[in-house]
């Protein structure tokens, strides 16, 4: 394709080989350490630094998970009779379980969100994510969750019941080691990281898009991340409910998933796969976005049928929550329900067909440049096609009866998931020049692809042939041994291929050729309009797409700088790009932010400290059994760790609240559907949406268990509804006092704010005291969490609600103390945010009261 070709990609500015640089970039933050300082990486809140931390950390977990995979493949070299194993049977089970957990949770999504952290604000035209400290917090929670999982290996052994953690293998009866509980708690901490990140990304992407960057005009990578984060918000909330219930079973003695529970194993499967199937698309969508960006750049063509491509992605995101039961075709669910979910499963493949054909037709219409990024994303497309076709077999009830629990599922699963990894590796090569300012070695990149692609197919395609091998079992029919030996050889080739990548990128990051701002001729999204690497706050001016292409507002009273029309006279389209590949982007004036407003902050140590505190809390709780620590010094050490963790966590939360930190200023731009609503309120709404799913998981577990037990035969706990009724009145009154606090703040009445918040605090304490008296009465009657499943559901569900009340009281106490000193009179938004949270907690009780006390 010639340089005069008017075709373009989406959502950016055409900044081709003749770009005029946006000026010399100088980070004018003398108190912020440079990238060569270790201190910077502990205190940074900048989205680009956090993105790099995610990428590097996730690659470490890739190596760890890969070593475990090698151990498994060595064990599978030949059928192993008892006593002939390479590693002990329990070690093999731990390797299988840990490999799956590490790859699915600690590598795949974090690797993708390393790119998202780095690239999304640039593509949106934002200075940073909406809540920079929450962004840093999400990373440190992720890192400490991985450390916690690593510690589980040294506590008698990590979890050994498979990465899906099916009940009843997930309860202490079958996995009694402390390390198994630690692995579960590590996942809880990981989900907390995901929730924080989801709230941050959704607020940013809906509230902080530059002028002219409408949702319709978002680059396709940004679209995939937006849909991914919405899926994460709800899917991981369901997983959190499952993990909290499982943690209670293991640590407190509840009996949700015990063998004698009427709903145990089926309840876990529903909760897990309601998360698990959307997780497939949570992993694959960012890879799909990378494929779209790279296809457009290296074919020189806009994605064919871009509008339909986006619609197809939206349909998949919605449908992903209505297909989970196809993982349960071997259970006792009736055939009519199975047939319904077979239809939804086959139906979700149709939008993917559209996207695959769009990518293929884009290649046919363009002129392909076979660079390393393109080779990887093209290979990913081929692998995904194979994974998709083989997955259709599993969507049919009759065929699933045959294939479920065999290596057919293993091969299909890896063709889809590792197919996504293949595209993300292409993304690493694609954005490497932007992140480092250096070019990689193209020859070594292509050698890496060749070794990777050959190794991958040698590893996984023979497993389709050896499909009769049972999953998670290292003994199999001798005639299948040659196929497993080929797979083992392929596994080592695949793993060793990453040494080429590490050498190439590691050396190039320090000694590679300097990268231009845009090393790719037809890359057009906004990240390519700034220097490589970008300046600390991304843009010298305020980006805008108001004229249909990227330009910068350099002074509030000036017109945007940059070309308004394409060099060839063509019009810009999709709100992002002039149709010439030679758009000039210039800067001439100081930005308003530099001259009039205090710039955003970029450093805070408290996200690290808070995450360390949460890590200590969960590590300390890991040996609990029946709500008791072990005897002796060991138990005392764990209890001390727990207390220290709580102190660090609470102290760091207070310190974060008092720290003078300035987030990025959002003045004007695209914010549909949240125009006129500030970031804090949007963030709170989004968080509460995830909390709805969390409580929904607990309430659903109660209802499901009660139906399995027999609704009419269920004796309610407690039998006396009066304490619950009193607590209902208390919480309703407390909602009224929160409203009074907000009214007083609006009227600038300090004493009214203090009094109303104080009354809310007192009422909340009254709720907890009444709840405590009710529980004490039940304890005296011999009813405890572990008595039966009826008491388990009551104590745990109402206990979760009480924990929310306690969190609200801590916030109320903090707000009261600050209000006494005159805070919130000029800006009452914090009181409003607290009110939203407190009203939600009260509304939840209005559901719990009739459910447990009346029905």
C-alpha cells in the first residue's frame, strides 16, 4: 500500500513516518525519582509505571507456572505405575492445581492489564487513570497475593484439588494443609485487586475521554478493555462470594460445601462457572484488541466492518453470563436446562465468527507487513480458530458426555487461552518501542515466533489425538505414550522460546536502536503521537478530537494546534484521525495545567503499605480451623501477624485519607453516560454494582441451599424475628441521619454535620450491639457456624453485612473527626459518597431481614 493510500485505522491521529514531534518533553517533577531509582517503583502511581510493573511481574509468574508445566510433562512422558513417578502423586496434583491457578489468575489477565494500564490513558487522551493511588493499590494487592500464593507451598503444600477447586475436594477433609487455605486467601486478595482496578478503569473510560473521543470512536483495543472490565466487575464479584464462602468453610467451620451439605458440590460449580466462563473472554478480549490494532497497523487498513465488530464484542460480553452451565452437563441438571444452555453456548460462537471473518477480510484488503507483532497476532488467529472449532464439540450435550474430563478439553482450553497469550506477546513487541524508546531485534523476534509456534503446536495438537487420556491423571493407556512424548518435547521448545524473547527485549531495552515516536508506518492511535517513551503526564497540551483528528489545546484561549484537514484534503473519520498518514502534531504554548493549576501527584507509599497490611492479615488467618488458631508458639505467631496486619491496614487507610494527593484534573471532554457526575460518585456507583453481585452470590447460595434442603422443611435461624425488626428500624433511622449530614454540609453548618454523622455512628453501634446480643443468645442455645448448613448460611450472610456496617462505622468516625475541624463545608462530596455506601448497606438489610427472619 502506498503512502498516499487514504485508508486509516481507528480512534487516533495519523502519525506516520513524517510526524512532526510534539516538542521536547521534560518531566518537570523534581521531587519524583527517576526510573533508575528503586524508590520510584515503590511509590509511583503513574499509569505507565504501574503498567510496566504489571508486565514484568506477570512474566515472572509465567516462568513459575511454566516450570510447573514442565514437571507435569516430564511426569507424562510415559504411563507411571505406583512407585515409578518422577514426582510424588500429591506433588503432581499440587503442580497441576498451581499451574492452572498461576496461569489463569496471576499471568494471563495481569499481563493484558499491563498493556491496558500503559496504553488506555494515552488512547483516551487522559493524563492518568481517574484514581492513581487505587491503580498502584491494585498492583500491590496483585503482587502480595502472588507472594501469598507462593508461601502456600511452604505450609505443608499448596492446594491440590485442581485449579477449578471443585467441592468437596476444596474443604479440609480432602485438602487439610494450611497451604491450601493460604492459596484460597491469596485468591481473595487477588480478587480485591481486580475489583479496585475495575472501578478505576471503568470510571476513567466513561468519564475521562478527551473531547471528541466518543465511545463510538474508541480504538478497538480500548473497546476490548472497556468490555473486559465490565465483565470483570461482575464475574469476579461472583468468584469473591464463592471464595469467601470457601474460606469460611476452611477457617471458620461452616458447612456450605461439606459432603453432607444438600447443595455443596453443585453450589460451588454454579458459583465458580458463573465467573469461570466470562473469565475466558476476560482473558481473550484484550488479546482480540491487540489483534485488531496490529492487523490495522500492518495491513494499512481499517478493520473491515468495524461497527459490526464492536457490536459482536458487546454481544459476546453479554452472552458470556448465560452459558456457564455447559461446564455442568455431567451433573444432575435436567435435560431441558442442559439443552437451553447448549443453544446459548452455540449462539455465543456466532459473534466470534463475524470477528474472525472481519480480521481475515482486513488482511485480504490490505498489504501485509510480516513484522514480529503481526506474525504473533496472525498465529494467534490461527490458534483461536482451532480452539473455537474444537470447543463446539464441548457445547453439544451428547459429545460433552464423551469428551468432558479428557485431554480433548485440555487441548481445546489451551488453544483458546494460550492463543490469547500469543496475541499478547505480539502486543509486547508492538508497544515495546513506545514503552522503552528502543527497538527490538527483528530477526530474533521472528526466530522467537518460529520456535514458539512450532513448540505450541507440538505440545497441544497431539493431545487432541490422545484425547482419551483422563485429565489430571498421570497414568494412561500405553499406546498413547508416543503422543505424550511429542507433547513433552513441544512443551520444552515452547518454554525455551521465551528465553529468546527475554534476551532480545532485555538487551534491546538498554542497547537497542533508538525508537522514533512512531516506528510503524500506519499506526494511528494517540499513543503514537507522543514521544517514546511518553512524558510523565502523557501530553504537552490538552488532547482533543473536536475537529475529527488529534490536536492539542495549548492555552485555554487558543485554538487547537495541529492540522485540521488531511494533507491530501481528505476528511477525518471515526472521531480520531485525519486520513493522511502524515499529520503534523505541534506544540507552541504552555499548557494551562502548568501555569494555573497544581499538577497531579505521582507518588504515594501508602498503596504499598496498605497492601502489605492486607497480606499480613490473610497470612495470619491462614492456619485457622473452626475459628481457632493452632496451639503453642505457632498459633501465637500467626495471631500476632494478624493483629499487626490489621494495625498496618487501618493506619495506612487513615494515612491515605490525610495525604495531600492531587489526581488528574478533568475539565471537559466526553463522559457519556456520566456527564455532569464527578469521578468519585461514578466510582462509588460502580463499586456498589460489584457489591450487589457479591451479596447476590451469598443470597443465591442461601436460596439454592434451602431449595436443595427442602424449602418448607427448613427451620429458620433465628426463630425470633424481633431483633431483626429492631435492627431494621435502627438502620432506616441511620439512613435519615446521613441525609441530614449532607443537608447540613450543603448549608455549611459544621455542628449539624458533626451531630448527624455522630448520630449515624451511634446508630450503627446500636445495630452491632443488638446483633451481638442476638448472636450470643444463639450461641447459648448451642447454635454456631459449624452446627449445620442453616446456621452457616445465617451467620455468614449476616456477618458479611455486619462487616460492611463496621467498615461504614470506621469511615463515619473518620468523617466525624474531620468534620469537627471544619471539613466538608466547602466540598461535601465525600459525605455524599459515604451516604451512597451507607444507604446501600441499609437496602441490603431490607432484603436479608425477610429472607432470614420471616420467610
